[in-house]
C-alpha cells in the first residue's frame, strides 16, 4: 500500500512509518504538500537496484548487438567486452 506523509512525521512518528515500510508498504514524504522522496525497505531498495542494473545492462547489450551486425564491428575478447559493459 502507498502512504503519503509530511516530512515532520519522520521526526514525530518514525516508529509508525518504519512499521509501514517493514510490512512492505511505501511512504511518500512530502514537504509543503509536494513529494520530496519515497521511503521503502532495504529489501525493496535492493530489488529495485538489481532491476535497474539489469535494465541498463540489457540496453547496453542491445546496443552492442546492433554494432556487431555492422561491417565496421571491432571484435574484442571476453575480458575486454565485460570491461566495456561495466556500469
């Protein structure tokens, strides 16, 4: 579930917000009624980071595959290919 809470609740009601997040909910933190950030559990954050990393890697691989079809393609060994794909 998604909750919207003002930033002052981080100071005044942190245990309550922490329980929401630990139960799998997400909390949007607002400042003066405008979204400032999202508070999520570390588990959710790690899953997001892994997904984001995999998407970036997939895009780079797609670009490299398109280059491989080019007559001007320069072939490199596996070690160099992995170095170039580092994010």
